[in-house]
């Protein structure tokens, strides 16, 4: 099998890459053609499984609406660089994964509003986000996975400076919560506020 993928090859960010898999071996070919603005990269590549192709969200795009569309369309989105959010990204009734990059709320918006859904964040930084409840992420009846993530400088005026989860399941591994604040009361949860959750 053969997949087309935009990527960086020998310092050329516009290289067009073809990834082929045959008899347990992956090979990469490059072409001089300019890659599209939304490229595709393998998110898992083992000899026993076919790579899952995920769209790479262009880091220079400052409108979260485009990233929201990628999340609606694709199961996995890879973010390269920093994306400045203009509104919270909504995940409902779905299973989604975001990998890599920095999502910056610019002190004006929440990063994620997750309802009745599953969301996995891997090597993602959520920073400078602000909301009434769950500065960076609000989850209701959801399953969340934070793997190698950073939650820094987020703020809630109510509960959960970084995260507010209700009737949800949260898995955290190798992640950092730093400089998050919630100002409602002493039990507001600067990093995390969880109610009826595990």
C-alpha cells in the first residue's frame, strides 16, 4: 500500500512524501511537488497494523473554526506549532484524538467543551485559557485521556482552573498542571475540579 503525505524532508517543509508499506517494511519516497496546506501523516505505524492517516492542522492558522472543522471530519488531528483559539472547540457524541502542538486561548476562551464524548490529548499544551468553569477544558459525561500534556496558566472564575469534569472518567499520564487558578472559593480546584467522576 502507498500513502501520500506532506512533510519535512532535508529541511524542505514543502516536500511531498509517499509512504509505502510492503512485507513489514515502510519506505519513504520524496517528490519535488509542493505539499497541500493540510497534509497527512501516519499516527501509528507498526508492521502488524496499517497506519492511520491523520490531517495535520496548519500552525499558522489563527482561526479555531478551521480546527473545529477538522475535528468534525476526522478522528485524529495532528497540530503542528501554536494555534490561537477564537472560541472553544466542541466535541459531542464522538471519539476524537488531538496530537501535538499548543492551543492558546489568549486569555479569552476555553479550549475544549466535551459532552457525551471521548477525547484523547497526546503531547498537547493547553495554555492561557479562561472560562467560568473549566478554564481549559470542561467535560460532562465524557471520557478524557491526557498523555504527556501540559496545562499551564489557565483560569476559571468558578471551578476548575484547568479542568472541570462532571460524571466523567479522566486518565492522566506524564502530564503537568502548573499556574492554573480558580477563584470561586478554597475548594474550587486550581488544577482540577471533579464531581461524581473518577
